[in-house]
């Protein structure tokens, strides 16, 4: 049981709080008010390994069409062609909202990017993506939780500062800092008297006690937003595109609530396209359209907060450069990532493109990564969330000296 | 607490009378349950996988027809998708209901938990369209017969089950030098209007057999081994298709010689001679004997039955039993039941939603009558049956289930269960029958002070001692 971690929590937080307080003494109040505590960060984890060569087609690469064949996205201009980014890269035609944000200078597209993980297991790959280390085991907490413990204090607001938009907390947000979880599935009519009695019944059990008070606190945040919650569908297959939207709306609602969290984590699955992946239309296109719509819902929902928001969209690894025998792609390495939001200095594609020529592929099969995702994470946490660089290097991403922060991702 | 541990931790929770039945010889009570197959405890009218799959094929034909008919109107394929879903839906519902009833009623709850354990180890996910109606058939047809048998038989039955082959896309994996591929490349030159189709392997099933079913991710295999194994099992398919995929009994495992990559192949340093279907079976037999496999299975069993961080001594004990018995699962279970680590009184596993629901059914001595109740319950609690979403299965550690939102959904469900509870049994008697010595005095006090028997039931179900095993 997670009891011991909870007990350390108070002391650890106190120490970090004291340090942060000392740091703020040197900063003028006006700057403090404007900057700290106002930034919002959403991390979207795409579980299953998104095909970066379909989401961000490198149509200008001479080997792209012959490798990706019927899954390739055509150059911009034609029917079902890519949405142009620059002379080499485009976006999948299903990503129209993201394309709009690129034109508005709010989207950075990363390509040939990967976590430090180099094998091809989803589950180890997701562990590395979320634990912030170079290997899948070694810690039970996530980098975003460690960053949370080092976040500058916000003025005048108590409560948990991060939320997982799901019933349970994914690895990236697990750890010493307390976080809440809230799925879009409604919990109407939980009897107040029962909750009070449970609080009493849990008084000697620290873990149950903490969880229940978090749950009650979260319910209060969404009290006025019951219409955003969805009831469970009786059918065993809920429509995919709607699901991302529901999750995104819940995230934005919580972040806009008084004293609500500044950080949210969203998960979306269904990217493991081993068979019949499709090209401009088909399986993956439907998934991408759902994601794009979900991101639009998030932006719409955040409304006035959007200008101070950055959304990271990441996946555990990319997929094979060549189509496999079943009109799909197998597990690969390098892929794409997105950073979108009103706070983002967008309109740029960041890619040290290694090319798709046979001799350039990793292990003769995968897009070779030339950019470490942790460099992106560090830059966002530094420039956007004001976690200091030293803490990032030591606590949040140990062993990441090779992953230099990508500067200039956030508007001044 | 020995009887309580046998019934609550190894089993699925106590029905009235369970604790008494296990009291004399808790270990013998457990071991008597794991002899032979473990069929469903209820007589449910479930269609076997070949019938379910035949329904899918018929729905696909229907879809093709509908597409042709509505092509002029620019149909979006939604109706066609629904045709498949409608063909599958009744099967899924019946399977999920039978599973919950069996968990509620079985007199072999340890065997039933092991069925669930293996079903999750060899996970398929019903949220993939083709698997939707087949997921339960894997559990009932491949796992239940072999749950206390030899691991190699369990493994082979699972990897040759249509649900697994369809879930991990092996039915269309084609060897580059197979007769089908060579024939196609010859005929292509004759008719150049046909779009060029690339033939090749799909390595999904091969990779997951190694990573998730046998050796484990650190089991010492390379990408080259994955590729080679994928070639070895080209041709492992499902009967009943068209054209290149014609042949075989629809919905049954079928080895398609014409898709198989011919020739001897090297896997983990050993050369396997060409012998068609048996080439892959020989690899499975070797995988089932490896110490990495023994260690991986032992670790997962100990994590499930003892603690999230498996004590190494217990893992080692199970691993040795696995190896010395040639993968005789009954002997592995005997080593588990014989492990002192599993009998320590503090309950360390936070129940999954499945554990919670099944133990509730048993505590209240009820069995669901309608699939709808079961489906809604698991949707609410976040563990829709047979849909772990990934081939890794549902996570088996407390941290994966202990979100505050998850707790609130449990409270909501417990209060609904309480509101519907009509039996005359006193809540304190319920607590005694379902928790035995684990019931804390403060819980009993809370039950006595509850404002209604429904509220008392909700409090009992949400008590920390009921939420753990």
C-alpha cells in the first residue's frame, strides 16, 4: 500500500515550500503575480505508439513514399494531401485544428524525436516516457510528479496542483506530491451522510482518509459542471472520437475552476496500428481526427486560459518506416511530438532530419531519433512552469545531461 | 486468520459458509480446487468461438453487400460497422454475464481466480472490433481446460486460439518466400493494372508471446529473434476466408501452409528445422522450459497473491517448482500455497474493481441476472470486462487502481448496491461471514450506528478491510 509515501509527503513538501519561498523574496511582486501560478500545462499521452510518419508526413523525403507506400500521405495540394508546414513536412489531413494553430504561431512540431528508450516494448517504452529515467525500472514515480514537488509556490491557493483525467493516476503523475484524479464519468448523488460516515470510518487509515478527502475536494470543483460529465454507455464500445473530447472538456473545466489544478494529464489509446492502418482515411485517420477534435475542445474549454497554456502531445515511440505485411506498421523508434497552446512560440518544425534512406534508418527499419524528448520536457518545465534548471537536471530528469533543453519554445 | 486468507486472498471473497468450510485445513481446501479443468460454474448457453466467428464472417458479407448497395449514396461505413457489432454483441453480453455468475457462485474460487489471472496474463482486448465477441471464448476454451495442467499446453492453446491470433494480427502475416507471395508476384506481371501489394510478416504476436507470455521483456531475446519467431509462426491463422485465405473450418485454428515462410530458422541461437505448424510449436515448447519464463510467471503469480513488490524468496520457490516439474501448474500452485509470505496477516493488495465486485456478490450471496447490470457496473468502476486495452492486461499493483476518482466511483456503486439490498441479514452478521477476523471493531460500530441497512451495507463494502485482500 502507498502508506509510507504519503507520510513523507508533508515533510518533503514543507522543505520544498520553504526553499521556494526564499527564492521568491528576490522577485518583484508584479512579476510574481503575472508569472507564477498562472501557467497551465497539459500533457497528452498517446498510448500504443503513434506513427509519426503518418501524423507528420515527411513528404519531401525522397524515400518516404516508397517505404510508407499505401499508408503514406501525399504532398500538399492534391486530394487528401498533407496540410503544409514547410517544404518537407506536413500534417496528416485529419489534423486541421493543429494546422490552424501552426498558422497562428501556436504549434511546434517535433520530428525524429524519442525518449531515451531504444527497445520496442510498449510497456517499457511508456515507463521510460513517464518515469523520466533512461531505463524502464528504477523508480516508482513519474517526472511530472517530481517536477510538481519543485514547482514555485502559487500565491493564495491551496489544494492539489495536478490532475489525472482518469479514475486512476498514471505513472507520470505518481509520486510524493499529492495529485487528484477525475474521470469524465459522473458520480452523481453520492450521499453526503455516507461520505461523512466513511470519513469517520477511515480516520485511522491514512491512505483511505487521504483519497477520500481528495475525492470530495475534486467533486466540489466540478459541482457547477455536471453537464460536462458523461454517464457510462451501456454498449461495450463507446465511440472513440467522443471520448477524447469528454476527457479534454473535463480537464479544461477543472483547470478553470477556482483553485483548480495548473497541470493535467490526459491519456488516449488506440495507436498500435499493426494492421490496416489506412492513409489519409481509415483507422489511424479516424483516431487522429478524434485527437484533433479533442485538442480543439480543450482549447475552447480553457478559453481565457488558453494564452497561458502549453499542451504537450507525446507517445512512447514511433513505428517502422516501411509498411509491414498487414498494411500496418510495427514497433519502431523515432517519431513525432507536438507542443501547442497560446503560450507556445509556435509556427516552427524542429527536426534534425536524418532521412529515410536505408543507410540512415536505425537497425535498418526505424526513423533514427536525433532529438531527446527530455530536452523538450526540460525546456517546457523551465521556461513555462519555472522549475529551476538545477532541479530539472538533478531531481526531475537524472542522467539527462545529454538531453539539452530546447530553448525558445515558450513566448516571453 | 488462515481461513480468512485462504478465502479472501486466494479465493474471490467469502460467501456465507466459505470461512467455515476452509477453517479446518485452509491449504488443503485450496489445493483440492486446482485439480483438472475449471469450467464455468454455471450452465450458460455460450456459443463456441467457431460459431461466433462464423457470425462475424456473415456480418462481413452483409457489410460488403451494403457497401455496394449504398456506394452511390456515399455511405460512411457506419452501418457496416454496426453490422459486425450487432453480430458480436449478444455473445459479449452472455460471456460477461456467465463470468460474473461463475465468480459469484463457484465452489472453487481459487481455481476461478487463477482462470482470471491467466486470462489477464494472456490478455486480448474486446475493444478491438474483431475480438469483441471472441474475448470470452479464449478464457473459456483455452484457459479453463488447462488452468491446472501443463504450462506448455496452456500456452499452445492460447496462441492457437482465434481470439489471440485475431487480436495480434497473425492471420494475415505472410512469409516473403511463401507460395502465396511468390504466386502473387508472378501473377502481378500478368496483370499490371492490379495495385502492387506488399507481402510480409507482422511481428505483433511473436513479440508479445516473448515479452508478455513467456520470457518477459528482459528475457534475453533480440529484435532478430522477434523477426525470426514471426517468420516461424507465419501461417498460424484462422479458418474460413476468401481467396488466398480460403480453407479450414471457419473460426478454428488453421495452419496456412501457403503463407508460411519455408525453411529452417534460427531462434535464440537454436536452429529449428522446417516442419510447418510444428516449427512454431517446437519454439513454444522450448520457451515453456526456459528459466526466464519460469521466473516471469513466478513473479507475476507472487505479485498477484502476495504483494505488489514480490518477495524474492517466494518468487524463487515458485520458479524452481515450475522448472523442476516441467511447468506443471498444479505444482507451481502448491509452491504458492506453501509459501509463508502468502500467509502473512496484513492484507497488502488493494482490490481491483473485479475483485471488489466479485467479492461483493459473494458477500451478499447474490448472482447477477442481467448482462446489463454487470456491464454498467464495470463501466462505472473502470474495468470493462475483457477490455484491458493492451496485450499487457490490466495492471496488478495497487497504485494502478487507487485514484481518488476511482474511490468515489466505488462509493457510488456501494451505495447503489446497499439501496437495493433486501435481505434480512443483520449487517454485523454479514461482516462476520464476509470478513471473519478481519472486521475491525470500528467498522462493526459504524455498521451498528448506520441510518439504514442499505447504508450499513455500503459502509461494510467500503471499509478498508473489505477493500483489501
